[in-house]
């Protein structure tokens, strides 16, 4: 019996790459492809694939949201595909069947596929246990804010959290930097930080929280401090006492 496989990626080249690598495997039957999370949920509920290659970073509904929607005892085996090693280190090694970091090579792809075959054929219970753990973690994070609502000069402004570059304390306010714009929100930095994903938004100074994905490089200063340079050229200071916040995602580099 062949392993019925679904490919989910919002990039056509990403789907083509996986399809090509699976083409010569006699144990695999590709039953479909999806370009977004909503299509994926529908296809999984309709077709009940055995194995899903699931992209993490997709607009509107990402890979985590797909898992959240289809959580059940009929959960397929999931191999996550991601461009961000941070996700792999923090989540997938704990719960996922396996993960592929773009751009993966054939050898790494085959390793993940071999593992999937082993679990599907020999240990379905272990597969469900892993995915149940992932779903439980997602449930625990449901209360994390995904956008901020700011009142300013009689207007109400909606700021998606994903678009925030960094946050700056200003007494009882927080200045929210989004590209070339900034917004002032009446809330303390500590209070707002607690509502954000703290694996992504990291305190680097008593008055500064930065979106980890926006960091381009770190430059050492004196006494253990660093200059944190963002993609848009903004330079911030990583205080020595907050270095531990970055030590986990950067492992041995700090």
C-alpha cells in the first residue's frame, strides 16, 4: 500500500521541489498540492492523506494554524518545511515528525522521508503522541495577541504583530516601530511584552524589545554590550544583562 502524500507550500517552486524529490519513490503517491492553509485544511479533511509536507510560513493561515484546525486522531504524519531555523529548534525537535530547512538537499530530504515511513508503518501511536503534544502547545499559545489596536488622534489603527520591527519604552507608553512609521500606544513595555510571543520578541535593553526576525547582525561593543543592527539599518543596543535572551536562539555565538 502506497503512502498517500499531500504537498502544502505557498511557493510554486517549493511544491515542485518536493514533488520532484518524491517522483521516483515507489512507496509514495502524491494525491494533491495546496498553495495556502485553507486549501490544506480542506484537502486533509477530504482526502485523509497519510503524510503531509507542510510549509510553516504562509499568509493568512500558517502551518501551525493548519495543525490547530485538523487536530484529531486522524492526524496525518507531518514533515514541516521552514526557512527559519529558529522554529525548528524551538518546536519541531520536541513534537514534529521531522522538519526540513529550506534549501534542503536530497540527502536531508530522504532522511526525513525514511523516518516518516518508519513511523507510519511501525509506530502510529508514537506519531499521534508527538502531534498531540504539538497541538497542546498551540492551544496554550492561543491567547497571544496577533495585532495591536491603537487609538491616535481620533483614529483607531490596527497594527499586525508580524509587521512590528521593534518596541521602545516611553514612560507609560510604548512607541511601536513599523517600517518607517511609528505609533504611540498607552501601555507599559512590560505589559505589552507579556502579551507577545516571547520566543520571537526579545528584550535586549530595559527600554527595548526587538523582533528577532528583523535582526541582521550583531557587533560587539565594550563590557559585553552589542550593537543590534536591523534589516532597515536601525541600530539598537543589546545590554549585557539581557544577553541571555539571545543566547538560546544564537546558541554558542554569544
